[in-house]
């Protein structure tokens, strides 16, 4: 049962999948939005009791404090390997990976590429906030050129590596069925993100294979910006390096044939 | 009814795993254990089970983590350099209290070393290998028959104590062929795994994890693990004694080295020397007690290894200074000969 909550005279429904724990995420963080979208989608598909989630190393390692589902915590970057091990044992369950940019695009590049390449029937929610939040603001593989972090104090230079475009990179593989990049920067974009996450889960339930939804997500704390300016930064700066859109959709390919 | 087959140690490990109800095997090629991965590739899927050639040893051990967390019996295998890569996962598996069987068909090291048999991963196997305060049960077969038996046992012990169990083989035992009597095993007991991830139907959600941020909470896990390790030390020590009763000289060796030593005991007895052998089957927990007992009556020990001296530390810890402990070892993938062992015995008899 979802729970009604009154805030400032407005009524919100808390999804059944979302616990009522007080958040540990910073003000303006995108993880809370992504968690809620996940919870709403799981409720909508009525799969809370057959879903198994992966929490990565990173700020969202505590995702299991907020999602009322079976979850495993993976070693840093090994999230898709652990998910593979679970899904292969329980093909009838719905298994998703929740991964940050360090977990997925740095230490775990081998695991995500090969899980995608095997076409594992998984749904991956990839949170790209261009910074290492949990360890307090170091450069991520997705940090923009010129962007300051604690390990690029003068701004990321080309020699530090270019921001890795995960959606495009994985779209070079044959096996994935659905790859989309969305943004958590506005109500309209959040609605699109919800639709993408829903599609990723439905794909899995229909046995189609590997889906990944990359979410551009704000980190006001380590971007040294107000929550509002962080959202603006996504729209004005991040989307230049990380264009939104669908990079792979085998449904559409079938339709156009 | 049982049947007798001529197979390699690596194949024996695969057959034993399948017979023990191993539901998923994940591996990555490395010599000298490829026959095991290939056997699993040929047989697991046919049996309706899971085989994946993983992208790395890291991925393989973490797939084991996942399938074990999902409630299945799982195994991975590798050889020394690959086992180093798996240590991260083994530490997490120990912390998350998951059962898992890992086979190490040891080869020469350090580094890439070579592909010849060695016993130079003893410290890594028995001292934890990965980070943090944990232990792994270590079973050391000395024949192909024993590979089969110990792999079956490894699955039972892993389940019983919810811990990773390492089977420490080597390139010689892995690749040589011997006749093996395959026993008829009853189907493995389907033990309840209330902690497993199966979807939280009709219950509160389960979380399989190793991060415990509050000091006292992590310490509680550490203490619970230690209690379990004491229980393992109490119940699971295994060893074989050979001509110990009247021995003036006691050899201590495991695996392939123990085969050399059996021959050395035979040759020594022919010369009229009272030599015996203690063969540890579990390397952790270590059979300290029979070694201590032998130290009451023997003049000295000779530890024999395919390394330049690793297990000898455990022999010395068991002897507690009661008598000298000599050493014969070969490195680089070489196997000590009975003649080399006899030379060390003779040296001891002349000087002690």
C-alpha cells in the first residue's frame, strides 16, 4: 500500500516500494529522484516481491535503506557480475543494477561491457553525476573537461581523460536491446526518465535482454553549486557532452524494417 | 553402486562439483586448470545448470557471489595468478557469509611464474589472501580420488559454515590421470537458506552486504566470524598419519609433496631408519595436535614443500620448539625427489 504524506498543504503518495527512512543524500541530490522513480515503476508493475536490486559502491550503496526489496551490495564495479550471478539463478525474478559513474564507467568497465555484450536480461540504472560523491568530490570518468574536482583542482584537462559517453559506447555492441540517456533536471525530463526506466523493466520482464538507462543527475555538494544552479548546469553544460536521447531500441528497429 | 573411471584431477573436480549439486560454475582460462573449465563448459549446460566463461577472474568470483547470494551452490576455479585476482571477491564472500567453493590448481610464482606445479600459494590460502579479518577453509588433496572427495566435502562445509572453501590442488594433481571410484551420492540436502535473495514474497526484504559502517556493528560480525572459525578448528581438522608410532623422524607434507614423502618413508625404512609422515588434509584449520603429539617422541621433523618454506611456519608453531624442524623444498615448478628428502633426513641424523 502506498502512503499519503502531507507536505506544505500538498498531498504526496509514497510508493509501497519506498521506505520511510530519512534520506542520507545531500540536499538537491538526484539519487532521491531516481530511487523514487524506481519505486514507482516497481509498484506500477507490481513486482516488489519478485525484484532483486544491486547497490553499488558509491553514495547509493545505502539504496537498500530506501527500497523495500531484496538487495545485494556488490564490490566496487562488480555490480553487473553479481547481478548476472543472481539473474542466472532466478531468471523469473526482475534484477536491476543501480550504478554510479565510478562504479560503472571506471572500475567496472569490464563488467558492464561484458554483461551488455552477453545480452544479460538485466536492467541497469546508471547515475551519471560527473563526480565521485561518496569519497568527497574527486574526478569521475564522466567529469567534464574544465570541470573542477578535488583531484582536478585546476579543471579536468584532456590528459586526465575525456568524459566517457557510456550510452554511446555500449551502443557499439550488438546485444543490448535498449539504451537511453535521460536527465533528472526538470519535471518534464523526470517524466521522460520514468518512462525510460519503466521500459527498461518491461524489456526484462518480456525476456528481451540488456537495457541501460543513463540518468544525468545533479550533485550540488561537489559541483559547489546551489541545487537550482546544479539543475541548470545539467541542461546547459552536461547535455553538451552527454546528449539526451535513445541510442538503441531494438523495438524501433523492428518497427522500421 | 559405484563406477571406476580414469580421469585427471581437474576433471575429477568438475565431476565432483556436478555430483555435489553445483548449480553454477564461472571460470576464466588459465593453465594448468583449463581441463576443469572445459569440463564444466561441456557438462553444466547439458545438465540444465549454468556455465559462463567470465571476462575475468574478478567477474567470475563476483558471479559466484551473486549466485550464492541467490541461494545456489557455486564453484569457480583458477590457478595462482588468477586466484590472486579473486581475493577481492573471496573477502566479500567471507564477509557476506556466503558459501562458495574455489579450486586453486597451483602453479609456479610469483608473478606469471610458469605453468608447472607448485605449492607456493600456501600463505595466500591459509592466511586469508584478501583484506580483513577472515579465514577460508583449505582442503589439500594428494590424489585424483581425493580431489573428488574433497570437492564434494568442500560444498558441504561451505554450506554448513556459510564460508568460502578453497581446494588447494596443484598442476601435477590437476593434470595427472588416476583411477577414481565415483561414489553414488544421495542428492544434496536442500537446506533452507532464509537469507537468500529470492524476491521478498511474504517476508521482509533480505540484504546481502558487507558494509557495516558503525564500529560496534562491524565488530559484532567480526566476532561472529571468529566464533565460527573456532568451531571449524574444533570440528574440521583432517590429516593422515603414516608410520608415525615408532618414528624418530617425522616428515610433514601435503598434496604432491606428500606423495614424494611416502616414497621417501618407504626408502628410509628399507635403510632401517624409523621415518614417518604426517599429511595435513586441511591446511586451515591446521592439524597442530598430531604434530605436537609426534614432537613428544621424535628427534626432529622435516617439512617438505614445493616452495622455499611456507607451511614450515605452521609446523614450527605446532612443534613449539620441542625439537628441530628441517626443510626440503624445491621452487620454480620443481618437485622435490625422495632422494632429496632422504639427504635432509641423513643430514639431521648426523647433526641432531
